[in-house]
């Protein structure tokens, strides 16, 4: 089979598509013929060395495809099932798993292997894909859609009518978080560094679009009559963005971090936090229950996945387009499909 292999975590030139041995499923795993795999900020962090993983590695956790082989202990899936993966596999037997809070499973393992023709996946990471959802769309549901849904509904406890400020609004997380927030009944303010995306952001559900910069917090206060954003969903974790977005947070607001694009730490004076009575928290991944709800949102068109597809052989190209911010939405690798680049502004 073919796979995009990371051989050294220092840039796009070290991800090489090559012949690779096809993996074999363990007793509790399934072998999936990959139809699509999203390219996430986590993959970029692995590629650049921001995160440390064993090398060589086949990246890719936003996986969707068809089951072609099952291990003898697999109970939930059979050959021919259309499936998509969430970010982690778990044991499925411990108390957190049984209670539906599997992100606390002591055996939680991050999913890898999707940048290939075939991938082996533990059955606890998989969800069946409804017939009305394409496999390319399904690939990004857990991460690009589920991350925002988990952060807004479970962590921020968002209520209908509240205002949400979404940072990194033009990126793969942001474009989908806007839609999720709107579907949950929020007023949505999109914060972006590229106002050329404003029309698209509005089309996807943003009530207002604000450009990143030193005046951003004032713009948010003006738009909310001085109240500020009840919830900030920060998909970037960038210090400059944090300074502006936190100032735009309402009194007793909830600031939820979901991403990090820089290794520079975010700093905040404690006085600013207790003066606002603010909550600063994070949302790390997607529960299976959230994954299922996110898939339902895509199936009934409340959320429309925004994709730019690339053949597997163009993995480096996809990373380059992401680095240069030419992708609108989520870049998706399709090992045996046709590329369709929606977001590339060449």
C-alpha cells in the first residue's frame, strides 16, 4: 500500500509518500480501507516537532472508510460497514468508559495511520457513518465538528441566546465551530485575520465578523452593547489573539481553549481573571456521545463540512497550503479519490 510517512519532524520535506507494509488488525481491531483522512493542526504539530511522537510515523487521525477485515474479538462492526474514527481509542471496559466519559480512560491512545490506503483502528474509536453522509465529510466530523460541539455544549455550557466569539474563524476548527454555535442558538462573532473570508463566514452562520488586531476587543464590545462575549472559543491559543479575545470576554464569561498554533505561552495577570470572575478552561477532544451527535448534525444539514481534498500523493502540497493559509475549512486526503480544492487561492 501507499502511505505518507513522517521521517523527521522538522517540516513538509520530511513527509514522504512511499510503499509501506499493510497493517494487520489485532483481535480487537478492524482494518479499514481509507476513503478520506483530514489534515489537522495536531498533524502539523507532529510534523514540525511541537509534539513528540515515535518516528517514523504515519500521521492522520480523521479517518473514514470501509471495513474490509475484523479481528476475532470485534463485536460492533462487520466487513462492508462505513465507519469514521474519533481522535482516541480506549479500553471500553473501565469505569470512565462505562460511564460515557472515556476521555479519562487510563488506556486512552491517540489514533494514527490515516495518511495511507489502509489503517487499523480499535473498534472503540469508530462510529458507523449514515448513508446520507459522504466518507469525506465523515472523516472530519469527530475532530473538526465534534471538538467545537464538545467545547461549547459540555465545557462552556452554552445557552441559546448567548454570544460566542470564535477565534481562528477561517480555519478548519473555526468554520465548523461557527456552524455548531449557530445551531445551538448562539449569536456568533467570528474573529479572523483574513477579512476576505468574511462573506463565507457569514454564509456559515456568523452574525458578525471582526478582524484580528489591537482593536478587536473594542469591536466585540461595540457589537454586544458593552456586554462582551459570554463564551470565547479559542482555536488558536496564540498569545496575541488571547490578549484581545480575553479583553472581549464578558463578566463571568467562559474562555475555552481548543487549539494551539504557537509554542509561545499565553500569559494572563490573575487580577484580570478574578476581576472578570472569568473561567479559563480547555476542551481536549471528543466523547463518543458527542461524536454521534456531531454526525447527526451533519446528517441533517445543520452543519456543512467545508473541505478541500487532495490525493494522497499530494500530502506535502496539502501541508504547504495549510502553512500558507490557502485552505478554507479542512484539508482532506483521499487516497483513491478525486481532488477538489475549494479553498486554495492561487
